């Protein structure tokens, strides 16, 4: 009977020891897990892509001012007709040339005050404007085409305001690939940091995917030395900021 009692005490003690061992183990794992949550690394991933314009627009603005609307409208229309004739002679097709209707701006005030002369200066009340637009897929040659047209019009006494505009691919069409690449580059940076600290890179804690920024001479949203120098080229950039857990 005494032996059975001692055996029972031994078994109970063993069970208690095992239970305490398990409790200690789970407490250790919990503390370690809690401690690991404080071990993080924040890294940034950069992705860049050069994008090329798909179309170019050469805009020719014809404008005259005066006090009699009918006169300046006639001048504007006559010059537009002369420029359109010249463009067709140069080989541009009707489908390449778009002309807008004349618009009239009424300044209403006939005078402006010149502070240097300390006197009122007569100004034209009305301004008539029409826009001619040439559409071309030759985006690399568009600027030279614009300059040549400008020189020809000056020589023909048809001087007008000329500038080039470019149409680029929709940014939303390239954003997914840029974000994927920036995330990949961020993970590579995180793995390098983890290796240097003799740790392992864990799961993502938080991630922030930045907006697309554009660098180049056309948009000029961001001036950098690496920005393309040609107006028909732009550089799209995305920077992702990711926080990773570190594990032993």
C-alpha cells in the first residue's frame, strides 16, 4: 500500500514536471515571438522605366488683335488658309491637319497704365485666335519638323506661335510592372541587410507603394541628371517602402 502511494506521488511529480516544462517552453516561444516583432528592417525599392511618346502634336497658333472684330477675324482666317495651303504643299495630308474655329477674346479695357511713362496707353480691345494642329507618329522628328515649319512661315511672313506636345502611354498601364519590380528590389535590399546582421528576412509587416513620378524635359515633374534629354522620352519612377520582420 505504501509502495503504491509512493508510486502515485512519483507519477504526479513527473506529470507536474512535464507540464511545467511545456508551460516554460510556450512562455519562451511567446516571449521570443513578442521580441521578434520588435526586430524589423525598413527598406526602399526603386523601379524605373523609360517611356517613349506614341504621338506628337505640332501646334500652330494664329492670332490678331484690334478694335474691330470682323477685321481681325478676317486676318486670322486668311493666315490660317495660307498656312494650311503651305502645309499641303509640303506633303501633309488633310487627315494630318486639324483646324479649330476662331475664338474671340474681349479685353473690354481700351487702356493700360504705364508706370514708367506715367500715362495711359491705348491697347486693342479684341483678340482673335485659331489653332492648327498637325498630328504625327514621327515623335523623334517632330521637334525638327516644328522648327522647319517655323522658319518657313517666318520667311513667308506668316509668323505664328509654334510648339510641340507629346502623347505618352497611360501611366496606369505600366504601374503594376513598376510596383512589382520595386517590391522585388526592396526584398533584395532587405535580404542583404538580414545577411549582414546574421538574421533571416521574415514576412512583410507594412508596405507603402509610392506614386509614379516623371522625370524628363517634357513633364519636368522631377529634375534629375539621369532624366532623358529628349522631350519625346520620359522616365517613370516608383519607390516602394516596405517593413520586414527579422528572424533568427
